[in-house]
């Protein structure tokens, strides 16, 4: 499936910031014992971005395809 979508720059920055935190966490093995703390501090943002930001970026036909998987 090819195409383009228009996204809000503030939302892109929000996703970038989250990915940066995830990358920083997993880049340092010394952080691994703190996975529960990381999850507690970031799950709300992960959930919000997954369900309300990225989902809304998807075209309707792709949403339907995902729902039918």
C-alpha cells in the first residue's frame, strides 16, 4: 500500500520524543533492571500515541485492513 498522509508536526515531535526515550532506555543495558519503572513512566504516552495519534494518521482503508487481520 503506497500513499502519503498529512500529519501534525507537534504529533511527529511527540512520537519522536517517545522513540528517543525508548531508544535511550534500550541502548543502555544497565537500564534493563528498571523496566517496570520505565513502563510505569511511559505507558500512558505509549498508549495515547498508539491509539490516538498514529491510528488517526492512517487512511481509512488501512484501518479497516488492520481491524480485519
